C-alpha cells in the first residue's frame, strides 16, 4: 500500500481503519505482536532517499510521540523508521519534517545505532504490500520560506500520492520552531562570529549566532577540522547548515555539529554572488535555495540586527580605533615565538606616520625591499599569541581580512628585536592582540571574492616595482639560459617558438616553448584529482567523505537475513573502538573457500555491516576488503559512488555506466601469488576507474599568455602517481611544493622561474558544441629536486 494523505482538518484516527489499534512507542520490543497495530508520531528527522540496488531504495526517518496514550511514560520517545521500495519513494515525495504520520504493517528489529543516536533500541521496518503510512500534512505557516511548494503540496490532499520518483529534497526548519534533541537543517543570517581556534583535541572550535525572520537568535558551536569550518567573512553573511543537532542550554536552544554535518556560506549583500563558500567537494543548490538566500538578504537589509562593524581602508584609520582591514599580504617575518610581522597594503595611504619595523632579510618570507612609492603604502601589523600560528600558514600574495585590528598611537617599541630597532615616538602602530574576543582573527579571502576584486582595482592604479619587470634584452638572455625547473623529454626536433606564434599555428602540431607559469587552477589539490574511465572516457570528481560515509551508514543497517554464496565461508571480525577503553564492534565477513584452502585468508574479505571508519580501521590488517550489504537476501556491492575496494590506504572506484557489478569469487591463475585490484574488479564485473590529475595552467612569455591543460602526462610531470596522491601525504607535498616553486606567491609574475615545455595542439568541442583549439603539456618533467621539509605549515 502507498502513503495515504488524510483530509485536512481531520485527525489521523478519524480515517485510519477502525480494526487497527495504536501502540505506544515506549512499549515496542522485538517480541511485540505487530499485527493490526499502528504507531503514531511527528516526523522530526527525514533522511535522503538512498539507492541500494538497481531496483531498490531505502529511506530513514525519525518520528516522535507527542500525545502519548494513558498509562505510558511521560517522556516523548522517538524511534527510527526504515522504509523500503515504493513506500520509501512515496514517503520521500509526500512527507516533510513536522508532518504527523501513522504507520501500520510494520515489523520490529534491533536498532544498530541506539548507542549513537540514543533513540529507541528498536527500529520499525516497513516494506511490502501490507505496510502503509497515513499522513496529516503540516499546514504551511504564514511566512513560510517554502510557501510556493507548500501550496502545491496542500492541493494534493485527500488523494492517493503518485509513486513517481523524485530527487532527495532537504527540509529546513525556522529558527523559531527549533526543539531540543533533534537533527535539523537550517538557514540563517550571521549576527556574530568568532574565528576558529584549536580545541583540546584534534579539532578546531568556532562559535557564531544566527537569526532569521522569526527574530530568534540561535548560538552555534562548531567542532571540526579547520578547513571544514564556515567561511564567514562578515556579519550579514547567509549560512546554511545541514545535519546540526539542537540542544537546550541555559533555557535556550543551541546548535552543535553532528554526524554528517555540512555548511555553506553565501555573501549577504543583496544581489550578491550565489557561489557558496565551502570546503565540500559536492553540494546541491536549487532554485528554492537561491530564493531562500535572496529572501534572507532582503530581510536582513531592512533590519538593524547589530551595530555596524567598521571595515575601513588604511586611508581612513583613526588612532585608538578598532577596525577590520581588507588587504594583501606582501611579506612576513617572525619577531619572536609570540609575535609575527605582516607587511600589508590595500592601495591607499594612511595619513598618519606609521611604525617602522626592521627585521633581518634572511628571516623574511617575501620581498625584503620595495620602491619608495610602494613603501609609503605599506603598513606593518604585529600579530600576537594564538594568531602567530595561523600567520605562519599565510603566503605572500594572499588577500586577508583582519578582524578587530587596533590602531595604537604614541610610543611603541617592537618586542623581541635587537637594539637596532629604536623606540619610535608619535608613530601609529597596528596590533592584533591574542584571543578571539569580538571576532578577533585573520581570514584568507578567495581571489574571486567581490571584495578582493574591488581591492585589485584600487591596487592596479599603482604599477609594480620596476625591479621585478623584465625588458626585451633580459628576455633574450633568458632564452639563451637553461631552464631552471623543467625540461622536455620528447624527441621532437622543433625550434623554440613564442606563445603568440603558437596561437597563430594550426591544430595538430607540436610546439616547444620557453615560458613562465602565471597562474593555475584549481588551487585546492583535492579538486585536481579526478576519476577517469578508459572505456567510456568519462571523468568525474572523487566523491567526498560525507557522501561515502552516508552510503556506508545506510548499508550498515540490519535489513534481515542474508544467504552467503556457496563458494564463501562466513565468520566474524572484531573492529577496534573509536578510543581506548571503548567497546569493540563485531562484524560479519565472508571469505573465499579456495583462498582459505591456499592459506590466503587475509588476501580478500567481503565485509558486511561496516561503517566507512570501520573499513578504514580494518584495511591495515587485510590485503583487500570489499564492502558488501544485504539486498533481497543476497550479498551485493554498495552503490558505486562508494569505493568497491580498500587496499591499505588506497581506495578504488568503479564506473556506474560501464559496470555490471555482482559479488563473485575471484579466480587466480596458476603462478599468481597476490590478488590485485584488477583481478578483483574483473571478478566483480566492475569497470575500474583510474585516478588522474587535471589542472589548467596559464603560461606567459614576452609575447602573449596561453591557457593549457596538464592531464595525460601529469604523473610524469610531477614524478608521482595520481593514486598515490589520493592516499599519500608525501606525494601531495611534492605537488604542492612544485607548484609553489613554479608559481610563488610573492613578487611579480615576471620573477617566476622559466620552463622548457612541449605542447600539443588539438581540436575539441566546448560545452555549447563549438569547436575550439586546446593545448596540453606533454613530455615535460620537473628536474629540480624539492625538499619535503620546505613546507611552511608547522606540524
């Protein structure tokens, strides 16, 4: 039976069949007689629809009992409800968070997540023709952010819902409607924030407050890795949280991170960019999200949420003021263990005499001298205590926003310097004091930020220092000088040509050029890693941990008995706990009888019911692990968006389009001592995807610039394998250090090292089907050795 929508104004009990009897959630056990029984509750959490196999889907929801029958607990218990197949599709399309549902035709199973989510120790399982959901839809509020879709939803009352499938859709809760003890998705306007700081564990912590049209101000506490924290630039930014948990603290609701937490931040200015700031490699934004952001922007613009925070240029700085400064970092140097010097500019001149700070040239990162005109625009900023650690990670050329900077007039003496630094009187000094009070801290701004683009326009009025420019005679000298970092390894007998000549040449030719690297993208290494199918030639992003973890989490649920294949022998394996003293978990494994007879029990195991973290912990003890799940009573591979194979720290993916996946026993030819990923992929019917590196480089010489791709020969270029980059920090460091050397942040592009490259030109279609000429680097290898200790980021 499908999901049935009840008539508006009538309670669920009025139309649920009379022979069904309601049972309280608190009385449910695995021995409960579920025939002719119902369970009623309000939907407090709705998870996305997940595909388990080609024709099977699953959805998890959490319902909470609001009006408990007499003679039961005074608490409001909650329970996980797992729906399968067509019922899951109907539920996903029809029901939203806040709706009241009545479930019938269910069975009861043990909850594998009871210790994590602290909900009822049992799950309700609904599948087959007897299972049914009756739903009373939540009436739309007068100021609902989702009013157009809600209106469409209400028009379908008293009708049986279509079973047509639909993409998963997130439900968002107004801040004024939050209840403690639930996991929710929310939007809000930032009214206060603090920069992340190191917690006692391995994570960083940050805090902020948000509000929306309900005028409720909600505090949020974020614990996660530094790169995953919200990229908030200023008060008024719009923030979207997924999967945050509500808690009650001092009679107020607060939000904290929970499993699967993710966040996006949007510019808060009306008509601003819809490009979100996030470290996530995969996120979804639809038209309703854009509408929500615009509505919040418009509402916030008409509200006096907080006193304005001064963000002013150097030209408008007043003594004794606290202010936020947007600037570019030119150079930096350590003063002592508690203080770091930042030399910055914003294209404007401070009207006050500024403190001059003298440091040794050999400790300065970036240019050590500037022209007189440029020097008059530079401000010296002294950052202290906890901010020095973040300052060590900054690179000259970064665009920064420094929060709660203080302009101190009068006598200032720089700490930690020798007697060569004299005490300067009546000079203005800029100090960033320790701590995170008043949002104090430093944030690196992306170059595509509108604020940075405006700053660049101001800076363009000032020419670069002459000492960094190259004239024609110097360029001729460079052509006769051996390249500093790269050389060609091809056998082509071709003369050097300029980039302007390359652009005028016909496609299909090979060119030798001597060039500099002007810029490159992506800047984040994980965005350069791709998965390539040699069969259908498709290329895709590597799935992020949030998506993969969700697939493993759903597949790890207990979906009933599973019969192992006849060639397998079953057993159990212990998984170490998350921390010392925590209990171990026991998981089911299946192994090949042939491999066991050959004393190769650790060569390959099929692991069932594991989370992503479980699988990674076990990968060090087994050569090959294939995660599996139960599907229709048989073993099946997980969705191929997740890795189908773990080998130590390496993971392997399969192509959904070209694979015919099934759990089968690998067969080893005689003389094969070790099973590798190719043998396993062939046995499972999986078309193996290959890790590749894809980067776009902008080259320059004296005549022109040229955008080229680095792809097929990227591994030879860097001297590392792409699959090692996906799993090995040392391989990642090699690429980072190579690109930092070829395209250093400090100085002008004219000072970048010269490279000898071999380029191929070819024709390709763009997104609109138009033919264009593209260029690719080939037969070129980095020759200068790089030290792995040159990373400026402290351990």
